C-alpha cells in the first residue's frame, strides 16, 4: 500500500537532517520543490527516482492551481501504491498548502502519512538576527493576509511578515509585490509603529557559506526597498511589556515579585 512522508530540506543542502536524508534514500519515488539547483542535485545523489514538482509553476497558472497540481500528483502516486516522499524547502508544513492538503486527503483515505520538521526561514532568522522569540513574544503572519484582514496585533511583541515580496499581489501569478502593496503595508504599519522604527528585510542564504541579507531600514523606506520572493520582514517590538495587574493578583503576586 502506498504511503507519503513529507520532509523539508532546509534552505540549503547543509540543513537537511539525518532523518530526512534517510527517508529520501529509502523512498520509492521522491518529489521535490527545492530553492536551488544545488539542493536538487544533492537530493538526486541520495535517490535516482526524483521528480521536480517545480514544473507546475511554469506557464500562465495561478499559485493556487500550481499547489492543486502538486497535491494531485502526491495523491496519485500514493494511490498507485508507491511509498513516496515529498521534499519541500525549509519546513514542509510552514506556508505550504499542498503538503497539508495531501496529508489530509490521504490520511482520510487510510494511507500512512507523516510530516517531519525542517529548518525554516524563521529558524534561520532567529539565528542570524540573534533574536529569541521568547523575549517579547513573536507574531507571524502572511503579509497580504495581515494587510487585508482585521487584526488586533501586539506592538509589544515582535512581528514576522512572510511573503512581503508578494504583498498585495492579488492575481497569484506574479512573483513580485502588487503595485500598491508595499506602500499600503507601510501605511498600515505606521498607524501602529513610529515612522522611523527600524525593521529588517531578511533573506537567509540558499547556499552554504554565503551571508544572509539583513537590511535594517526605517519603516518609511519600505515602499522603495528591493524585496524578493524569498524576503521576510522582521519588525521588532516598539512598546514595553505591561503587566496585567489583575492577573498577577490571581497568583497572589505583585509586580515587584517578578522583577
Ligand atoms: N516552507 C518555507 C520555510 O519553511 O521557510 C516557507 C515557504 S513560503 C511559500 C515562502 C516565504 O518564506 C517567503 O516569501 C519568505 O517570507 C520566506 N522565505 C523563504 N525562503 C527564505 C529565505 N531564504 N530567507 C528568508 N525568508 C525566506
């Protein structure tokens, strides 16, 4: 009976875990969406039966259609009886629609499905920017969803905006921001953060040994900044943590007990 294991290869070949490597080596077929040719080459060295799902991005298709085709291919092979693994870059369950869809469809039909963690973009960001998300707390949103939906977010916690390089791109066909995306995002953020608040455009290296992009800029410079499909925006907290005094009393504590 077919089975699916969903794994992540990190953002470059050095970030693949030993467990993931072993799954790739022992699968009958390996489906891949990797960030660069070197990662694909690395995976091909582990298993000769590699199929590149990146082909579904080609042509005049929306990203949703691409994800639908990827899901369909995973489901098709498992139903044919293959024990396959699908390798996505980073963590295969973070901002990846098709893996979650295939997981649910196949699990509901009684197939064995498993997802392993991988090293994600935010994991790299925490290392390169020397940020511990526990210090202030950390919120994480998809940029366009954050822009276009009602949110009560917290300026005393850090904020990570994924897919800032696609913000406001509503056709889902282009790998760049919508015409007004970055200025609209700046307009929203400056309602909550000082105009000169320092934010970071972050890009982890996709090849080992290369330096990350860590461009700190004032919020108001964001509309002119160069963003790519792999850019992530990091916004540090701009306000202090304030104790919820009433809840301290629930524990019979005062502020002095915690400082
Ligand atoms: N599964 C991936 C992961 O675990 O990191 C995320 C895939 S999501 C479709 C693409 C978004 O992830 C980008 O728009 C960006 O926000 C972030 N991302 C991907 N590669 C990145 C990189 N090299 N550096 C920083 N962020 C990256």
